[in-house]
């Protein structure tokens, strides 16, 4: 039997034994650091614990990088060194999240089994000397991983300090192209497509005469140009990753106590991971969010990651890593935060629904790749400006954390995010920033299209969730925003059309509905099944650098009245044009249309629009649907809100600038929690540079 099939059977067996993941409630905000006593040049555990306790640190994350210390020699397990750390934390009242150490393999493992290292496409490969360099589906790697996880859990599951477990770390498949992985991919295709005849038809392998007569003729990924193959390969990568994390979670769940949770620190570059499938046996989502500081601090990365990961489980989440001081694998981008920014960032995470904020990490490391990715303490390991700000924040959270934990948010606007659309647009990019004759894996869909929509909503203080093609919860929202949905099944497009027909409202972007779920271009007039809801057809499209819209229809001024990159030659049926290109030839085609369909409406952007135009389009829909927040605040004053455990509404206010600001408080009377002062409706409130106010109605 294929060893990877045995792994999948093992997964299913473990999952059947595992208790289903539960919604995790917290009784207070957790505030802490990742801690690596084993990296210290001297033993200063007692001093570190003392400083943490004095500061108010309530949680530490340990152990995810130290397989070589837990098992220094194959089959020889040593835990006394970690016992000492966890016991000291417990004595100080500091909670512990323990990581399974599988993302960084020990030297003896690669030396004995070099086959566990990743083989990349076209003969390239990974080497030992960096973490995350192994094939997470390799049966040898899985054997040793299971053994260390079980040893770890048998030893630590009953320790009263441990509140949860992190499985692996920032997991991705990372370009794996090993033979075993390819064999597993073929097995996956057999299960999904049944026969090679069916595969030939669905992928169009008659093109260039690439039909196969048996599964053994399926070529490896290295030289493939077929977009159906490439799309399915990306799906299989996400599935393999989800299988691995579910497998680890299931093992941990065999040992953990009911009061302990399972999580994983996902990365905010969420386009490569199926978070819903990966987290099925996790109790709480967690994410590592790094961002700019000083004048480039906007909070937008914090909000984007928070909105996305909150949406995966419809619940609160954890921040397992974020900026303490400076970040970087070299010293080119050292940008320590201004005073108050560290504190403001904590409350920005909490305002988006986080229940924990942890820094990576406690102390700056003295050797290795990440010496400039600084922790709370600098390399001198003495109290400093950052430590003082952490202490101030920790003491505040001790006083008011119970009013902020488990914040519930109810939004009426959602963004539809498609992993498939992101992948397929990497294979067939439309932006002109890369090689015009080849693919350009720049995740333009996620990094430019999705992010623009979210940024506009964020800067206008409009709360937003994410929804997914696999769980299209359109009916929960009054307005759904759909970035270029380049890959979609007929069923998904029908659900969008039905949502509009029944009274829903959509803002949709170009390229939507162009290809089906197998990356085949639909052999009908575009936009295919969306034609009635959109109210137009088109047959042609063009790349271009930049154009103006005729007569500045959105009143944004000459500088902002710009569209760029892509345009579809829209021919309206029932749609009403609301903007045209200022161009001799393109000018007869509308750039933006609006269509009434049934009880709802659909605004369609046939081109990329500037931020200013996007803001006008979104705000017009928000006003029409009466979804505008009852505040006139706008960037750089940001507000977030939600209901706390006492059933009271919490309002956060942030000043993302170096200037003092003030505003008129428009909500119900209440208490500003940080100062304890009473606040009345219409009272003018002052907020310091990089400051935050928190009002509980």
C-alpha cells in the first residue's frame, strides 16, 4: 500500500477517535510572549520569569522550535529542561501554550533520512539549515513526528500550567514536488475524476495532443502548462496541508484535557491554506500578524487578518505572534514603533475580536537568522522603552480585560474570498507587472483586489466579514462584495444570482464567472450564468495602463478619476451604465454598471478603479442600504465595536497619526474604560497621537 494512503487511513482513524473541536471561551484577555530560554547565552530563567511577572505577562508560548532538544538523539527523549521552564511559569501564575516541534527537524533526522527534505520542481531541492524544509506528507517524517508528539503529550498533558497546544508552526507545503507527493496527487485525481477519459475531457487534454491513456502517463507538475492541472495541484496542496494539521490535531486531542485547546499559528497570507478544513479539529484560530510601524502604521493589516480569521470559525481568535520592536531577516527595515504604537496595536487586535496578543518574542536573539527580529527585550536583556509600554498595557488589561474578552461582532457586509480565484489568476495573470509571456505568482487577487476592497471599508469604519465559496452564506448579509471570481461553479454563480434576485445587493469585479470550477472558459457569452444578474454581455477585453473616466462621474478630481490595468467591453442588456471611459475607441463601453434584478441589485466594475472611486462606489451602496455607521469618523480616526460578555456594547477609537485629534462621541452614554471617566452622547473627546479610547455603553 502507498505509505501516504496509510497516513490518510491513520488520519481518518484518529479523527474518528478525536473529540470534536469546541468553541473556546476565555475568562480574560491573554497577553504574553513566545519564550526561548534555550536560546539564551546564559541561564537567566529566574530573572526572565521575575520580569514577566512584574510586567503582568499572563501567557507564554514554548517549544515549537526545539525538537532537537526534546529528542537530541534518535529515540532518546529529554524533558527535564522544559519541565523546569514550565514549572517556573506555573509558580509565577503564567499560563503556557506548548507547541508540537515538527516544523524544525533535528539534524540527526535529515542525516539519516535525507529523503524527508523537499524536492522542488525541475530538479531543485531544499537543503538542511533552515526550518520548514521537509515534505509534510513523507511517511518517514510522519513516523518520527507522531512519535515526538505522543511522547510530548504523554509527558505534558496533565501539567496544570498548560492551557493549550499549538500544532506545528506557520504550516505550508512550500513547493513540495517529491515522488510520494506526486503519487498521492494521482490517487487524489483517480478518486475525483474516476477515469482518464473523464480527465481528458474536463482538462481539455486534446489541446497540444496531451491526452493520456492511463494514470501512469500523467506527467509530473514540473513542465505542466494546462490550467486545469495547475488548479487541481493547488487544491491538492491545500488538502495535503489540511490533512497534516488535522492529523496532528487529532493526536493531540487524544491526550489533552477538556479545558485545554488546540490551535495553529496560521500566517495572514491566507491564500495558500484552506483554513476551514485545516482547523476542523482546532478549538480556536490563531494568526501571526506583522506590519509596518512608525508613520506607516495603519492598522489595516491587523483588521484584515482579524476579519478573515474571525470569519473562519465565526468566533474569536488568538494572535500568536506580532511586532514587539523591529522585524526583519536583516537590518534593512528596522523601524521601532513610536511611543504608544505598541499599546495601540494590542487594542487594535482586541477590537477586531482577538482574545490574546503575544509578541514574537520575549528577548532579542543573539545568533542566527533572526537577530534583527527583536523581542520585548533588546540584546542587552534589560528593561527598556518597549518593556515599559508592555507593562502599562498589561496592567490595563488586568483591570478591564473582562470587559473586552470574547467580543462579538455583527456585520452586514461581507467579502467573498476564493482560494481558487487567487490560484488561477496566478496562472493567467492580467496585471502587467511581471513576465507578459508567463505566469506571475504574485497573488494579485489577494494582495491587490481583495485588499483594496477591505482597505476602503476599514478606512470608512464599516465592519466586514469574509465568506467563502465552500460556505456561501450570502443570506446573512445585506451587501456582498465579490472580487474577481475567475473560478466558480455554475452552482455558486446561481447562488449569487438567486441572492440578488431575492433582495441581496452585490458589488462585483471584472473577470467574475469567466471560467468554471475546472478552469475551463465557459463556451457562452460572458459573464455566463451571471448574465441576468449583471444585465450585460461582453466578448472583448483589453489591457491598458491608465485611463480617465468621462466627466469625472464619481466627483473624485482629476488626480483620482483613474482606472487601470483591465477593461471589459460591456454591452448592456438591462444594466444601467454609470461611468464611461474617456477614450476614442473604448468610450462607447461602460466602465461601471448597475443592474436591478428581482428585488436586489448588482454593481459591476468592468475595470480596476482607483481607491477614491472604489470608496465612492462602496459608500453609495452603503448609504442606499442604510448600512453607514452612525459616525462621521474617517481615516486616520478608526472605530470598531462589538458586544461584550456583559451584553454591553464596546466602542474602540484609534488615532493613527502623530497629531492630537478630537471627535464628537455619537453613541450611548457610558464609561471610558482606560480612564474610568463617564462619557455622554455628543461629548467631544480628545485622543492623543497613536492613542486609543474604549467606551462601554
